[in-house]
C-alpha cells in the first residue's frame, strides 16, 4: 500500500437546499456517510453541517478519484437512508466542493466542521468553505506566499524529520 497524506474538506448540499438534515435524521445520515467512506478506504476526521448541507474532513486514498469518492458516499447514503424506513427521504444536489490542505491545518478544518452549528447560529461561517457550486472561470484560488524553502534549507529538513514519527 502506498504512503500518502491527502487531506480534503468536502462540502455538499441537499437537493434544492431543502432542510432535510433534522436532529432526528442527522446522526443516521452521518453514520451512513462515515460507514461508506471508511468502506472506500478513507479516514474520516470529522462530519458536520447544517440542516441543508454536510461537511466532511477526510483522507482519501489515491486509488480513488475525489469525484468518485464523493459520488459513492452520497449515492450509497441516500439509497440506504431512503430504503431504511425513516419516514422521510434524502436527496443530494449534484454539485460539491473539495478543498485540499496540509496536515498542519488538519486541526483547524476538524474544528470548523465540528462547530458548524455554532458557526451558522452566530453567522461566523467562512463563505468559501460553505460553497458547493460555482463557475471555475474567474474563480479566485486560495493561495499563500511560498514558504521560502530551498533544497539546502536546514529548517525545512528538520521540519520534515519531525513529521516522520
């Protein structure tokens, strides 16, 4: 098995942003999502959301495309939920958002997802991380200045050595 560190923050919404993820439905849906993601070989760090959308922080193995992963967890979850006799139905919109980040920021993304209800209740959401669709043309990418590492940079080498536990 290859070694990898691929971290994703995924976001998708219910069909037409309908408020389907009620307090009764949410734990069932999150368990189904987690189960399917783990079955696909992912590591799930956090699942959270609001009544009409879901956030997931996960590490997805490189043998599965992100689009296939998201499609499979959404499809399997809605199918299993709808056949489960829960008294309601669940459908997802086609779109989703996927953000990558490095391991240093993993705790920040986990905290953001775990505190979704608080963020939505206090209007402290990060708009970019709440998007599930948008035109790619003209979309500004999130970027930062280069870290200034050079092949000969001892600080960079020490930092990587500390990461290798």
